[in-house]
C-alpha cells in the first residue's frame, strides 16, 4: 500500500529534504515519526530535494507500507504530527496507487521567494525572508521575468556541484508582486536546476540595482556561463509552494 | 536629552521586558546595544512589563542620554539594529521632552492574542500562536467579551504574585475575530493586571467549550476569586500590539 503525504516545514534547522551524513534532514525526521506510528522503518520518496535552510509550504512525498496496516487516511496527519517536532507538519494523507511517483509524476512545481524590502528588520520574520533594505524596483524586475518564461537552457542559472546533464527547463510563469514591505516572487516550471530559483532571484535583484541590464538577459542565457548571471540569493527566503500532478 | 523608542520583539527566548537575575531580558539586550552605539550604559524605562515568552509588535520605551550626543533621530534605529539580535528590532526613534514617561503617560494599551484554531499545526507559527485544535465558537466568545467592557474590579483575573493593590481597570474594547484558521482577540484597557489578558483569553475559551456560562461572568467578576475564572492561556499567543499616548 502506498501513502501520499503533503507536508510543510520550516527548513531553518535542516540540511534539506534528503538524508545526509552528519546532518539532520526532513526526510529522516519524517521517517522517524512514521516508524513511531507504523512500527517499522520505511523509506520516503520526495518530490524534490530542497537545500539547507529552504522551506516548504506543500511538499509531496510517498511511502510504501505493509499491506496489513489499517489506519484511516484522515487519522494519519494527527498521528504523525504527534511525533514530529514543531517545525515539520503533515497537512494531508491519502492512500494512492502503487505506481504514483512524487517526482516523476509532477506536471510542474511552484517556488515562492519572500524578500523583506525595508530598512528595518522584522523580528517575527527571522529565517523566513531575505532581508534586503535597499528599495527594489518591482516593475523592472517584472519586466526582466519575461525573458525567462518558456523553454530555455538554464545552464547559466545552475550552481556547480550538480551532475545533471540536460539543463533545459520550461518556465510556466514568473511574477514579482509587492505586499506592503514584502516583495514576493513566484516561479513555476517543469523542473529546476541546482540553486536555479535562488540565482534567478539574485539576477532580478541585480536588474533592480542596475548591475544587469534587462536587454542583456537573452545573451546571459545564451552564454551558459554561471558567472554572467546574478548572485545566489540566500535560502531563508525560499519556499516550495505548490506541486501539481 | 530623552529618546523615545518603539521596538518589536519575539519574546520566545526572553524572560520578558524587565531585567532579571539569571535570565536574559529584552531591556538588558537593548541596553547593551545602546551602550555599543552611545558608548555609555543607560537605563531604559519601558511602557509595561511583559511576561516570559510574550511578544511585542510596538513596545514603547525611553532613555535619558548625555546632552552632547548628536545623532539624528532617523539614524538611531539602524545604528541600534546593527547590534541587536534578530529577535529584537528598533522600529522608530525620536527626541522627546524630559518629562515623558512611557508607562505613566499612556492613555491605553492594546494587546492581541493569536490562536491557531486548526487540527493541524503550522511550522511557520511555532512560538507565535497558541495552537488550539478544537473548533472555537467565535460568536459566543464575542458575546462574552461584552461582560468585561467598562470599569470593573478584575481581581479574579490576576495571577498571584502581584503586589498591586488597586485591581480596578477600564476595558475600552474587547473583540474576537476569525481570519481563516486564526482566531484573533484584541483587548484595550487603561492598564492590565498580572496575567490579566491571558486569563481573559482562557475564560473566553472556557466559554466556547461550555465550561463557563456567559450569564455567570458578572458574578465571577463580582466574587474576585481567581479560581472561578478560566485558565491562563500560554504566553506565546500574546502580543503587546499598541500603546496610545
């Protein structure tokens, strides 16, 4: 039997989703709680790796459990949450067909990036936003997003250390909006390269500051050179927001 | 010269505003940053004591500094924030007349109490709300608030350990509202007794659950017996929200 879970987590204290040596992952933490509830150790499959310090509002994962387990799906979140620390929460659980795969079956994923754009920091948003004091030009950033929408080779927007060979991805939508002193960036694609969202966000900020000209973006994409793109924005502003199957 | 400061803080790691032995207070933390900026140790006066774990969105305090200090008021927040930890932020600073007193001059104060009223916990609201899973009856709670508005002796709504003699206070407004899965309680008064807001909130929750009947509230106030009122709601949902001079 396979269970599909939607979870939310504050990634501040974790090395990301995936199990790693000498660091605590969300996957391991959730596997511990599954072991406490179901009495056996099962391996979880996630929809994505997330980096250290990155958050998730709706992350999807699945687990195959013994066929004789007999817990109604609606009781599973409360049972697992009982054993989970405060920074990880199971939002929803359902039984699903055995051939479901959280990563391969995803049509697209949406990430959200939150910037506190204010000279004054907010003690209630520590580790939950990127605090950037200099006033951002949201109109200019929005114009820049247009250059990225559609199918492109995003090799220039990938950090080294990834073994991915095909660096072509299709961005479905990419928007920047302002809500009082919060600038919110939403980007959806069929897949993302290592650090891709954070480099796209850094590039938009560099556009706002005049370090990168909008008209140069097509050639930055073309040249496939990481050094030509913007800086890598820090992880604490980034949220895996949505996954669509 | 006297400086008036408005600050915000996440109270999770603090013993409250006031300096205490063997515990870290917000007052001491802010005095440290003032010493770093102004080169001397000055004593701060706050508008209120807050309990351990209680937050503030706009807390007012003042400090008298040497007359030869010459920093423009608008530079003070950024200078102090540079030395403050992430959970305390100076929002505003202004020079003010020497006879200003943050506590005695206040006309009224408003507290806000946030309840996450959902079966599922939210990892992004840890230590920032009281997580209460059972569905609350907001209409009933709102009806109950009416019994408290106006001038009353609130002795039944004060924890022991306070040396206050006059327990008469005037509540200006007291409302309960629902915003998706957050129940927000706002209460303003000319002053509050020790734990008064948290006991009022616990009483409203007991009303919602049928443990306390609305028609019994006038006699609970009358009897001045702490044991007759509701439980003390936990500190993490409470915010000093506003202070009006």
